[in-house]
C-alpha cells in the first residue's frame, strides 16, 4: 500500500515539475564563435572557433549592445538555401554577462507563439476555438486574431531580449510601428473586442517595464493601453543548447513612473 502511494506521489511531483518547464521548439546550432563587429543592423562579422571569419545575418533590428560586443560568444546556424541570400550564416543567440543563452533571431518568434497559443496547457488564453496569423487591421497586420467562446481576441507579440538587473524592457530602439500596434489594440478594445500584448521574455526576469529613455511615446502608450483594458502577458522563455523552453513564472509589470505607481500585478491568465 505504501509503495503504491509513494509511486503516485512521485508521478504527481514529476507531472508538476513538467508543468514548470516545457520544451516547445528546437533550433539547430551549427557553430559557435566570437562577435567582431556589426557593420550595419542586418549583418555581423564573427570569428568561428576554427579561426575562420564569416559574415552572419542578424535577424533583429534592435541595437543589442549588451549582447553584441567585441569577443562576446555567439551561436550560428548555417543557411540551407543560399540561392536567395547573400550571407551563409544566421545568428541565433548570444551569451549574456551571466552566461545565459539569449535568442536574438526574431524569425523564431512566430514559431514560439504558434506553439504557445495552440497549447492550452501553457497559453495565456487557455483552449481556443480558432486562430489566424497576420490579420489586417487599419494600417497594420496584427500578429494574431484568436476566437474563443464567440469572443475575438486581437493579439500582438513582442520579443524582449533586453533585461537589466532582472527587469525586462522594450523597445531596444525607437519603434513607431510598435506604438501604432498599441493604438490599434486600444481601438479594438473600445469596439468591444478583447485585445492583448504578449511579451516574449527571452532573458531571465522578475519584472517588465517599457524603456522610457529609448521610446517615451511607446512607454506612455503602453500604460494607456493597460488602463483602457488591453491585456498584457509577459511570458518567460529560456534557450538552452538550441532548445527553447516555456517557463512557468509570474513576471510583474512595473508601474508608470510618471504616475508614481510602484508596481502593477500582471494580469492573471484567463483560461475560462
């Protein structure tokens, strides 16, 4: 009887541990090297461990100064089809100052969120009825339109690779586009829809706040959107040896500095 009870307890503990960390995507890493320079925002020079210097495509328009600096370790993948491109390599990740692998290739964000929203166990929206990507609204194509229980949920996703002292922050560079997306979500919310921003937090963080010094207009619009009912879900992900994991963790949202609010509790995941 005791053996059976212990086995049941072990299975329960094992299941709970699985829910705290879930593998959702795998990226093949072909080479490691050291960052040399970034001649423009699209390419970087990298010295491979073999000593060879190569040009790599950088699929992230952010400045990434805290990750792409001389002699910092980076991780590359070799391109499969060279007929439609000039560079042979793609930059996938870079090492942080605390030895955390940080995904800096935004082309993988769609794969991450596709899996996230279609997995009711980890999605902030729970089980959904329908999902459509790249849906036109106003001047933009918003990332997703989700339908659930006869409700429409318009969703915009943002990758967050910058985190300072466990405070995740966005954007890394001024973004008129990101501000426009927030204003469109506000409009949709006023029309009676649900609207949400999902923050793909790629470095271990405890809180999130918009980067005021980089883009004050986005930052002000972000808090305006929250006040008007736009849902915000910062979700922690972790890259380890090419594996991307969803991490069960609550990331709080820092309050609007201009309003002297110290901290705003992140919205609870709505699965009903």
